[in-house]
């Protein structure tokens, strides 16, 4: 497999690297010999083999990752495997001596349309064109949601899952809401923070908002968890009354599924990932952004 990054201690990982790590572990457990090629320098020890690529800066520099690293894939890694599975950034890799698989984690097209900054819109529009090239180069294509399957004409959808929790849920004494995402951009952590202060705290003076995010403004009842471990995140899911990720776009959204596995009600705004998981079921609510505070209050009252 190839992905530019893997989860590292002390850094909040992105959804794709979480899935790559979980997939590699699951395939190893089933008896496959799995090697993941990555630019991550601090990836934790894993049951699968890890091969670190150069330049190391490609793991954190988006320009190097998107426009230089894909050319370097023609030289490294050696593809002496039965199958090579790309999880992104492979559009300039023309040397493919073995069958290749490409998985699309959502769509850069829809990320461009929902981006909150002009720079992000332009960048994702360019990446979308590159992703179309990557799809043509691969022998098999998979999406993780209905939108990526249709946009890239994928051969199928990967049905993602999470392991069931090994502990009983123990909700906190005071009403609590968990968020996992970024403060700005499409995850809309700042919008949740504002709705919590304006609506939720007015109805529940002791309510708590637990923000697992890159930055966070202070506020009554708000606790910022900047770099929690996997175990700490599971403890937060275990104790939360509700989980909220009001993202404008998710190709899938692993945190939604983690919350569902714990039996924690999910409040989300409409996006392809949330709709695939929540529409027509009883695991949570899909509401517009201006209805977020009222929806959170309703869930806490129930």
C-alpha cells in the first residue's frame, strides 16, 4: 500500500491515514503480508511492515506531497508485490508492473465546491483533475461512499467498519457533546462552538463541549483536547451524551461510525458521508447548520 502519512503519536491523524492503518492491520490479521510505504517518520510500531520514503518533508508539505511525491513513485518504492494499493497522490505514477488498486476517500470536486477559502477551492479543483488521471491508471477503483463511486465510476464501494467497543458506555454526569475535527474549514468546529454557547448553554447551564481539534476559543463549559491518544478518544466517546460533526462535506466520516458503535447519538449537517450512514435510521439527526443548537438541545433533553 501507499499513503503519504500514517497515524503518529502526539498528532491528530486524518481520516484516510486512520483507515489505511486499520485496513493494513485487518489484512495482516487475516494472514496477508502487508507493507505500507509512507513519508511518515514517527509512525508507531504496527503488525504490518512500514517502509519510509524520501523526501521526508512530503509527509507534511502539501505542495511536495501533491506534485513531487507522485513522480517519485516511479522510482520508489519497488513494486515487487502481488497487488499495489494506492490511497491517494498517485496521479504521476506511470510505472506499474503489477496490478494496482485505487481507493477514493470522497471527492476533491465536492471538497472544492464546499471549501470556505478561495485557495482551498482552487487547490481541490486541480486535485480533482489529477484524481481523474489516477482513476484511469488503476486496474480497479473503489469509493468509500456513494458520491465517490459515482464521480469516479468506481468498481464498487468499500464497506468500512469499526471494531465494537470492549467497554460499557458510561455517560458523564453533566450533558456532554463531543466534536472531532478542525476548528475552521469544512468541519465547522467554530460554528458548533457558537451554537453551543448561544443555545445549548442557555438551556443547560452545566453542559460541556469537548473539542478534539487543532485550535479552539475558550468558553464556558468548553474543554479543548488538542492531541488525545486513541485510548483517550475512546474514553470521550464512552462518556459523551452526543456526538456532533457539522461538516459541510464528508466522503464517509469515520467519527460518525465510531459514535454509532458506542451508541452515542449523532448530530450532523447534510453531507454525503453523514447521509449514507444516518438517513433513514435511528442513530442520529441530520439538520441544517442554523438548526444545530436546537437539535443538540433536543437530543440532550431526550
